């Protein structure tokens, strides 16, 4: 906690919520759990938060069941137990809580705590998405884009991505950019791809930073500008994006917007290759063969 004033605020809130629990308000138990979690400084505090959440969940509070499920999933304050997390998420999801529905869908999608089941995942992603839960809307887009449990339909994917992107979901903004770049489900439009990649990059998506670098380098959807390409490749590379590292390496290799520097290119290709980029591995071999 930062400062005695903050401590007093928490102490006052604890006192108020404790008094509310004595009046039988189960929601106060949930808020005690949240307060305990927010100020937790060790395992004992996390165990206390879990216990408050447990009491609230047993009294039918869906938010408490969801938060306790997250604690079981991550092993915070309780022994890690994916099956118990699944049970708690299901309890909250059946009460209509979108975050729990989304978490439950991911567990079915990944086979975590249960058998992998794409149809159950689809069911719960849809439930959450229809309540405007952005991450679930993005997943609905992914499901339609790749035909996972549904007929492949990139136009429907674009519709779902647009709903999530309207809520500043960076992954959905990136996915929309990809559809416009490739012309899948929408008319190919590099300027529109540039727009969505820019939004996603502003929300921290490193792959969109790499793609902005590419669009500036090639002059697609925007005026060709090697300095801007360098800037975006560098931003993505600074976040450890292997494709951005490779793109930046190519700029140094070819002397685009920067003095040609094969040593720097080799360094960047090596870093990209270490991050799993197969193209960078091949370019690294070629440059090392010439040096």
C-alpha cells in the first residue's frame, strides 16, 4: 500500500463491508475478497482473499465464483486445480457472467481441466460475445476465419472482429488489418489494413508494428517511407517480435533508410532466428556465407 491515507481507506472499506456481511449481504463478501486480493502481500493474504471469494460463491455470487476460479487456475492462494476452476467458471457462466463464459470457453478450447471440445468452446464464446465481451467477439472471428466447429466464413469473421475492434481490442484490430491486407472476407484494401494495424499498434500489438513497417517499406496503403518503416520495425523488434527483427535486419542489409550495415543485419537476423523465425535462419546463413 502507498501511504497511511491509502491504508485508512482500505481499513474503512473493510469495516463497512464486514458490517454489511453481518446484515446478510453476500455481495459484501465478494468485495472483501477483492480488497484482500488488491492489497495482498503474500500467500496468507491471497488465502484470505480466496476464502472470502469462496464464501461469496457459496451464496451464489457469480463474480466471486469467477475470481476464485481464476485463483484456482493460476494457483494463487490455493493449490492449482484446473478442474475446480472449470467448475467455478461454469457456475458463474450459467448465471450469465460474460467473463466466466469466456474463461470457460478457453478451457474447453484448450482442453484445460476437461476434454478439448470445440463445440462447447463455441457455445460459451458465443454467449459471452453476445453480451459484448470483446475478447470473446474476437474469438468468434477466429472461429469463423478458420472454420473451427463452423463453416469457414471470413465475412462473418470480419463482422465479429469489427465488433471487438469497436471496443479497442488490439487482437481484433490486427485481425481486421490482416483480412483487409489479404482480401479475405472483405475487398482487399491496403489503406484500410493500414488503418487497423495503426490502431492495433497503438494498443501495443507488436505484429501490427511489424506490418506497418512492411506497408511503409513497400508503399502499400500509404506513401513509401523508409524512415517510418524503420521506426515501426524497430518498435516491434524492441518488443521481441521475431518478424519485426527480421524486417529491421532487411533494412540494414539493403541500406533502406539507414546506412548499409551487414554486421547489424546479421545481429538482427540471429536474434530473429533465436526467436523461431525460419526466414531469418536462411538469411543469416546467406549473409554469414558472404562475410
